[in-house]
């Protein structure tokens, strides 16, 4: 996230107050995020296989067209993996955009780099 910058060597009471206010605004904006993310449906296609996944990447639907059935087992396995991977990528893009828009509306003075946010969250989860 970026926007209002605090100088770590010179933190003023108004900096803390502003950061706290932004944190409360972001928290309020995220309160209904589960409902919003439930609407995300990532889709992907590969060699006659279609996949639909939710915002967390869980597979909700797989469809097999005639081309998929002609691929043989190895080809079918590759097509399913490719379609699911594409659907997961699509869902991640949708979820990131949804979260970014939602947070921007709540806290317009900040901009959010979802890649950086994911990196930081991932680092916290690894500890």
C-alpha cells in the first residue's frame, strides 16, 4: 500500500492518528469482503476442458467437451490442470481488482499494490 508516507525517524502524533484512521476505514471496507469474494468465479479453458473456481481457487465445476475426450488420459490430465490453472489465475485477478476497488472507495488517499500486499502477507504467514 502506498499514499500517505510516515517518516520512521520523525513520527508525529498526527501521523499515528492518520494511520489509525486509515486502518479503521480499511477494516470497515473489508467487513463485507467475504460476501464480495463469494461472487468471484474464475474460468479457464484448455483443449476442450472448462473449469470454474471460486476466489480461493477451489474447483466448482469441470466440463469436458468432445475435444477433451479425444486427448487420451495424459492429454486430458494436462488439459484439466491447464484449465484449472487458468481459472485460478482469472479468479485471483478478479479478487485483487475487487479488493483494490473496495479499499480505494473506503480509503481514497491510498493506493494498493496487490502483488506487494500478497508478498507481505505471505511473509507474515511463513513466520
